[in-house]
C-alpha cells in the first residue's frame, strides 16, 4: 500500500535528519561541524580572502551568523581575519594552511558518506527521486 502524504513527509524529514547526522558524525572525526565544513569549503574554493558580507551572501545566511562561525573557525586556527584593502572598515576571512588541510580531510569523509548513501539508493530511480525532491519548495 502506498504511503500517505503525511507519512511520506515524515519519512523525508527522518531521512534528511539521518543524512545530516551521518555527515556531522563523520566530520566530527576531524573536529568540524557541518556548518564549519561548509564555510571552510567556501573559503578554500575561493582561494583568496573574502569579506564576511560576501561569505554571508554566498552561503545564504545573515552576517551575524557568519561572524560567529568565523570566530569559531579562527579560534580553531582554521581561518584568519585580514584587513580589506579596498575598505579600511572591512574585514575579510581566509583559510589557513591548517584550515585547507582540515577541509581536505573533511571532504574525504563527506565523500565516504556520499558513497554509503549512494549504496542505500541502489535500485531506486534517481531521476524520479530527483524530480520529486526538486518539486519540494
């Protein structure tokens, strides 16, 4: 018997929570949270210092959250703040060498979680699943 809409919704919420927990647990092995990993990945990929405002806009969160996140990353030695050469009042964030290394270690763990996730979906029509999940907004 097909699942009802309410059951499907709760199954999706449970699945999302399970995936998030797997990622958090994996990243915890290298001292990162999902939020820290996301911000660090963004900074590493940029390859140059970015303003906190730009980070907030790109990561779709408010600037105060980015400030707190950068504070935690800086305390861990993964990010450093630098002056903005085009705005004396502005501050930029850059990944440190330790941050680059920690992000790479986290990326390997995330890839392992992705691989495990892919195995759980073997036999599932991914195109249909993707269409259904994309329709949820």
